[in-house]
C-alpha cells in the first residue's frame, strides 16, 4: 500500500510538472506578426509616414517607377526589409493599370523570367517578392513556375498576397523548394481609421492565437490612415506581447514544416 501511494504521488507530480512545462513553453513561444506595406516606389501618400515608423516594417516596392530605387535605399537605412512588389495580371481590368514591369499570362516562359529579372535589378536590397494584384497570373501554374524559377535562381522568397483563392503560389513554391509565406489579413480594404485599427487588433489576436500572422497595408489613398493606425498600435502590440518582425522571419521552405506553417495555410 505504501509503495502504491508513493508511486501514485510520483506519477501525479511528474504529470503536473509536464503540464506546467508545456504551459510555460506555450507562454514562452514568441507571438510574431509581420506588416507589409505595398505600392511604394511612386511617392504616394503615406510614404514618408511609413518610413518614420519605429518598427521593422517590410516594404514592397513597385519596379521601374520614379522612386523605386530611392525608396529601397530609404528602407535599408530605416532597417526595413525590401520586397519587389511584382505587378501581375488580374482577372478583371485593363493591363495598363498594372504599370511597368508587369507579368501577364500571354507572355512566354522566357519573357516572364526576363521581366522578373529586370524588375529585380531595378530595386536594390530586395530579399523577396510579393504580387501586386495578380488574381489571374497567380492562378496560372505555368506562369508561377517561370516566376518561381527566377526566385530560386536569385535565392529569394515569395509572399503570396492571396488575391485569389485559386493561387498556385504555394503549390509551385513547394515543388521547387522555394521559401514562401502568405498574407493573412488586409489592413486597409476599408479606408477609414477605425476600420484599420480594427484590422490591426485582428492581427494581434491572430498572432496570439496562431503564433504568427501577416498583414498587408498600402500607401496611396489609404496611406495616411494606415501609417497613423500602425503608429498608434505599436505600443499596444508591445503591451500584448506581440513582436513585429520582418516577413522573412515567417517563412516556410518547401515541404518542411515549421511552427508558422499552420498559421498561413
């Protein structure tokens, strides 16, 4: 009876220790979010305000625009990560709306590769690519394979802006063993300060629940509201124990799984 009691107590203590250790590990797991700001490269509203933010923001810069190179240099000095914001054909609308350097589905594989290379060469300090628009092009496996071959060639990564539920980005990235990740939340589809604050709070909750989350906002029409909301929310992110990180901190590579994969897929 005595041996049974001692053994039972030891079992209970061990179980509690394991449970406590598991809970502690959960509490200690960093909660991370990344904020990508799209459409830089053309001196749009909110650009200066974004560069004034005191956080490791990721900026996505349009290629071959009047301030593409200058914005990349500013980003480097500010400690921001730089993406090529690759214009890609969308389902509805005019191709000319895409601007210079666009990838369209009527291009050959070699034309796509050459254009991606030219776009990359127009912007210094690029560590990855995300798509500008692209609801049609990202759903075309052939097109995405040509794009991803250049991403792999340049040792970069690809962020799926998730503008289409039919996107082939992740499928092709896995096949080619290209690091990738995916947008979870758009911050400023509704251009009002209150709506953007609401989306930032959603980002915080998403990051806390999943361990990681990625949001995209914009300069331009929404730029002042978006930059102002981010500035106001940075202390709240810190208070909530959520860390803002460059998007390259939240990558998945090929078929390999990490703790962020479930958060983005």
